[in-house]
């Protein structure tokens, strides 16, 4: 397991591969993405693991929609995985031409 610490508020382990991204949202949770084919959602207040979402490939990029209803994850297999933040399930998978390494801005829901 990979362990990491972000200041005094967050310290945890969980990923089994390199961590490629960390993102905070307005809901008070933190999302991490990793090469171990997972998206992990942590409680920012106590550092506890809230959700683990399995993907089909390593995840290199992540971004929320404007209303935080959706989470887009760019994967090493060239897919953009769209995850609902209500169910924390992959709702759609879009094949892109190459590995998605960057997601910027916020899309409308």
C-alpha cells in the first residue's frame, strides 16, 4: 500500500500504485486517483476512506462537473470514465484516441 500525508488533517494508506492526482470538492471530500485502477474518495475531516471506485485502467486525470454531480476520469486505456457522485458508479465510458492525462475546467451538468 502507498501511504501519504497532506498536512495534519489527512493521513492515510490505500492505493497500491502510484498516485497521479488529488482533487478536493465542495462537498468536503477528497478524491485521489492512481495507477492501481481506482478512484478513492476520502473524508477530508477525518481522513477515512468513504468510497472506492474501480476503473478498467490506471487513472491519470480527474475533474468534476460544475454542480459536482459527475466525475470524469481519464484512463491509460484511452477511455474517459464518467462516474456519478450520487452512486459512485461508472455510468458511462467514452473511448478517446489516446491516454487522457489532463482534464481542466468544469463542464455543465
